[in-house]
């Protein structure tokens, strides 16, 4: 919780925790931190001799989809926080310009808000057309949206 907000730690407590581990409460999701910890362990277990670019995408380590995660970091480098890039660089994970370019050219993802609005409009049209909101499981809209449960 950001400093100064209700329920946040007192500055001296936050400082004490950061002295032990500066990344105890990162700005990014804990799932990212967990995958990074697995990547760091892999790197340490390999004595720092890891060719991340050749890591198979289906590699799993410590229960994490490490290969997929590393590829996503290398492709999403511009969208990472500076501190995340620093952490990755420290263990040899670097930006892959080809993956970054491919990701930029890929179809943009639809936000949850936009997806909700799309489904809401489709459900509204279904109710207007059918007179009820009991959508059959296999129903697809003309746009290909699945409204069934």
C-alpha cells in the first residue's frame, strides 16, 4: 500500500523491511515477482551461464512457466518498469528487438472494460431480439462472441 494511505506502514517500518529486501513490496504484480524469483534461482543454479534466448518456451522451473515468462519479458521490455528491467538485466535477461517488434505489430489486446462493454452490448441486442436473457450455451453472436454460460 502506498505510503501515506490508510493502512500503510509507518515510514520507519517500511525502511526496516526495505533494508532486508528492497523488493519486498514491488509496484508490479506478485506473480511477476514470483516468476522473477524462479528465473533468478535458475540463473544461480546454472552459475550464471544461461542463454535465455535459447530457453525452450515450454520450460517449467519451480512450478513457473519460466520459458514462456522469459519470452514475454524479452518481448514486453518497453512496457516494464525501469527497476524490472534492471532486475532482469542483472541475471542476463535482455530485450529482444525482434520479439518487441512482433508484439507491436500483433493485434492489440482488448481491455477487460472494453470486452465487458462488447458483451453487454451483445447481451442487450439478444434481449431485445429474443425477449429474455436466457442465452443458450452454444449461442454465438454474428461477431463471434459467445454469450452462453
